[in-house]
C-alpha cells in the first residue's frame, strides 16, 4: 500500500509540472508578472534573455553581454546596415507650461559656455533633439548634475509648450529634485495607487487553476469571456509606485510629470537607419473635423 501511494504521488507531481501546462499562455503571463515585482522588464526582455547575459541595474533587468560571439556581426551592422538598441530604461521627464517661464528657469541650470542650451532655435522649434550638461541652479561651473538630451514638442495654437528631458536612471532623483525646486512644483497633481497585492494573488489563483490535477477550468470575466492576464508594469525601477508622478506649481503653472516606462526609446545606428524607419513607419492621413 505504501509503494502504491508513492507511485501515485509521483504521477500526480509529474503531471502538474508538465511542459505543456507550464508553457500555456495564461500561466506564462502570470509568471512573468510575478517575476517583475522587484526588477522591471523592458519590452524586449524575452528576446534579450535568450541571447544575452542579464544583469540587474537601476531597478531593471538589462542585457549585459551576448552569449555568442556576435561582435563582428554588430560591427558590420553599424558600418553597413542598421543596429537597434533598446534604451527604454532611460528616464523621461515631461515639463508643461508657458515657453517664457520654462526658458527662464531652465537657463539657471545650464550655460551657453558648454554649447547648446534649451533656447537654441533649431531645438526650440522641435525639429531636432539637443544635448547638454545640467548643473545645480546658479552654480555653474560647479555642482554638475549630468548630461541629458531633450526635445521640444512643435508649437501649436496653445501658448503652453511641452518639453521632454531624457536622462540616465542614476541621475533621475537629483535632476528631478532640482527641477521641482526651480519651478516650485511642490503640490502633487496626480497620485497613482496600484493594487499589486490583489493583482498578484489573482494571477497566482489563475495559474493554480491551470496547473490543477487533470482539471481544465476557464476563468471567465464579467462579460463571460475568457480572462487572460495582461502584462502589468507597476511603477518603474526608479520610482515608488505609491508616490505621485506629477507635480504642479501654483505660482508658475508649470507641471512636471514622470513619463518613465510610458514612452519607449530605441536607438538606430548605421547608414540604413533612415531606410528602415521609412519602410516601417507610415504617415497617417490628415483628417479635418
């Protein structure tokens, strides 16, 4: 009897861990969401995880070095074709407000002696992206914060302008603190309060149902359709999900928003980069109301 009981347990255990059950879509997404609780995955994480040695830096899981010798292939792509890099882990800060007010305060954290500034005509029109070094307010050439890139949204009928500043995640907290200080953005405008515990528990229950002992049950939502868990990004590697991500100034009217992991960023290197973009992106037809 004891031997029969042992054999029965082994069969049940092997059945719960079969590859078909583990690789089912609903269980895979739930497992991926569970593994992203501590480190955030980029959109290209699965592709990189199969080909690169992954490291955990700045709250993200990033590809460090390839598992195969592909240095010659990458060099050929950069010199003759096109090479794509995923830079989505870079942080994006969005500034919204009147153009004069933005330029007045931003001039305090940069200098014309270092090159381009936020007031450069080619960058201010929104046609080109600029790069510069930021310093603490009125402290140039001391107390350097770090290099950033920026791009203005082209002008429209509104008097407000939008500016996106891209920076390394290691510099985000210092630069964000300095921007909030010069624009006097102290009052949170929006607070994002997710429900990570409830979502994870539901996903684990769904995975347990799928991996049940010989039972196939379909979880249904309110509409009667099969509920499939989706990828959830709660916060990012440089921000607490329970903290506010947008601040407004009562005096200047400037709004600072943290758009990290909301806007993907890719870098194309090589002579065929423009050809790849023109074949991939299609211009939308203008519709007048």
